[in-house]
C-alpha cells in the first residue's frame, strides 16, 4: 500500500530546458572570466619550474661537495625528470643543465606548453648562487 502511494505521487524537479539554461549561463560566465584568470594560471604553473630548479640546485650542491665540481649529467645528480605532458605525464617544464664547470653551473626550465596562448614559452634559470630568474615570461 505504501508502495502504491509512492508510485502515484509526482516528484518535484527541474526540467531539461531549465537545466540547459543554467549550463549556458555558467558557460558564458566562464568565457568572460577565463581571459582574466590566464595570468594567474601561468603564475601558478611557473611554480613547478621554480620548485624543480630549487631541487636541482640542492642536488648540484650535494654533488659539488662530494666531487668538488658541478655536473651537467642529470642522472649523475640522481635527478629524475618526470614525464612531460606531451608524453602522457604531468610535467609542464623540461629541465636541463645548460653549463657546468668546476666552479659554476646553470640550469634551465623551459615550458613545453604555452599556458596563455600568446606564442611565448616560459623559461626559468638558476645558477650556483641559487639565483633564480625568469628569462621569458609567458
């Protein structure tokens, strides 16, 4: 008897056109807000480069203390590059050591993704003095 009452009772809800109107409004708001959020997104993504270069700096310093020189070989430093986004991974930056001598080194993180679509790729560098600078802004 209780089942029969539940089956005969109509439930309140939203119609399909009402849901579609709400989705269209949300989509329009996103299109308006997205250009304003792109610099914020680029800045957040550049944090990955900064963290990776700081990690590489620490590895280079450890290598220097052990061998009295810097290395340009990432595997000798025990640095493992995470798979890049283009290869199905999560990393947005390619990390390389551009130069390494007895007394100095320079490492570079180059974005492989154009975060804001302006044709420029973000580039960061770090050296033996832990001087982290942004070479090219995205």
